[in-house]
C-alpha cells in the first residue's frame, strides 16, 4: 500500500509518502510557516531532485492541497492519480486514556480527539485540522490516527498515578501519559529482532534522546513506565525543557519574578534544559563542541543530561527486576558517542559494558562488549514507518470486515 503519513503542527506539516511493501519513503517533505504569505514547502522525492516552493499558504487545508499537488507534479511527483494514495496516517500527540492503540478515524474518534484537546491544547488542534483538511481533499481515502501516548496507556497504576488527591485524577485525568510511544515501541521491537528473541521474553530500556527526550521501561513488549508525564515536560533534561524538578521551584520563581502562568510555562518549556543551563545551545552537537572548547556551563549541562539518563536506567532496572537490553535512539541517542559513553560509564556492576570501538562506529547497532550481560544498542527510530504500517493494518482489517458484511 502507499500511505501518506502526516505530522501536523500548528504552523507546519511534515509528511512522508511511504510504500509499505518496500518500506521506502517515496517522498518526504515539510510545509513550514503555515498562515504566512512566505510559507515554504520543501519536497524531496526518492531518486529525484529536491524542490522548494515559497508562497502564501494560509491554512492547513491549503497546505494539504499543496502536498497532494506536489506528489502529483509531473517533474517532482511520485504518483499520477490521487487514488494512488491508499490511506493517510496521522501522528496524533494525545490519545488520553481513550486510545491504547491506533484507530481508523471516524466521527466517534473525532469527537474523542476533541474531548482530549484540554490535555494537549497545543498539539491536538492542529492534528484535528490536518484530518479535516484531508477529508476535504481526499474524501474517500481512509485515515488513521497513531497516538504518541498509546503505547504507555496500559502502564500500571503505580507508575501512572501522581501523589495528589485521587479525586483530581478522576476529575481532570491528571496522570502520567508518556509520549514518544511510537518510537519506544518501534525500537523495542527492533531490539528483539536484533537479539533473535521474542519481545515477550525481554526486559528493555529504550532511551529516545532528541530535542525532546524520554526513556521507557518495556517489559515483555509493554511499556511499564516512562519518564515523560502528564505533559512532555517531565523526566529527562531536554533541549529547552527542564524535566524533573521539585514543583516548588516554579512556584518560588513565579513569586520572586512575578511571572504569570503562561510565562512560567514558557520558562520551563522553552528556556530551560540544555539551553537554560549552558546559555550556549539547546543542540547537543553545538553543546559538545562548546564542551570541547572548555565551556564549564556547557559541561554542566552535558553532565546533568547524561547523569539523569543514568539514574533513570538504574531505576528502571529496579522497576523491572533486571534488564536485557539498553537501546539508544533519536538524534542524540543514535549519533552522540559521548552521551552513550557517559551514560554507560561505571555501569559494569549492573552488567552494562560498552565496547568503546563499536560505540564509535557509525554502522554497528550492537555496541556492547561481547561479555556484556546487558546488550547495548543504537537503533535508528522510524516513527513514520510505524504510522504507515499501523495504517495499512487497520485499512486491511477494515476491507476484510466490509467484505464479510
Ligand atoms: P527531534 O526531537 O526534534 O526530532 P532529533 O531526534 O532530530 O530531534 O534530535 C536532534 C538532536 O540530535 C540535536 O540536539 C542534535 O544536536 C542531536 N544530534 C544529531 N546528530 C548528532 C551528533 N552527531 N552528535 C551529537 N548530537 C547529535
């Protein structure tokens, strides 16, 4: 099947057009600055020249129209007819407690997505706009929603409940949801394949380290705990997010600096983390460069980042009663030899032994030493492929159900 995978943000849409048989992305692209007269569409078709179009794209509907047009275009396109788009799969950030797996988008699902807006006020509205735009331009094409939260929804109550009055959980659904679920699911499955063992028999810790970062404990193929929480702010230190801290800290700063709720939110989400601590950059590559040049603040930020990952690894080993594999993924996890080295340092007492040479290689996926009890891996994530494969499965099931009726 050929599936259009969409990740709709408030002013951008990332897309990939994936052939699920070959698992190739036939085209990749992005529309940025939606809502402006100088919006930019960048489109890279497989084996053809990349193009960039600048023009007025005022809303998501027009953006989707452009995406379809460029997929059909004579010189840069990859299809001849809209009908070749068999289905559309959307990355949806928040499925709340409603969705524990991917679903076909129906009126009922749209209603539930709208009910979850309060939980993800920044992310779910553009996801909904994207679905509506596709409905306008491809009214007969099935659409599916794949949720960032779904993989974590069934974690045990002891992992998802916060220590606040229980009524507040019931009233406002305040609990740990976790995010990056598609990635944690994908790399844990890949790790099992690499080890040649059934996922059901493995205890795996997956560290998705990108601009946003989270870590998950995956026991027998199920997420049993993860570091992001009610929102993606909790847990690891991130590019611009603070991650874990005493909640009183923010109340104290708000009092001292006279911050509004919105300003406090911006402080924790946009000006903290690596950029906040280092004052240099939120980007790990630049930060590593600054460390090499002797910046103490950059070193502090790097140390807090890696130390916190190390602490989570330890706690998840305890939570699962052991671990078979530790997987690094995301832009930092896949590429930063320094981060992996720092996280795994002095962990041999837990059976974690990194092979320093393999860690430096860009090809090796298994990077622990031969005698390491815990297998350490770097596995490139591919959330778009998961969305395409889930969408294909749901659409095929739907076709079978219709043929039975
Ligand atoms: P996002 O969460 O936005 O998808 P990515 O997964 O692409 O982000 O990760 C971006 C991060 O990966 C940046 O901090 C970037 O510096 C880091 N990164 C990419 N390549 C390297 C590298 N070779 N060494 C260290 N960090 C890297």
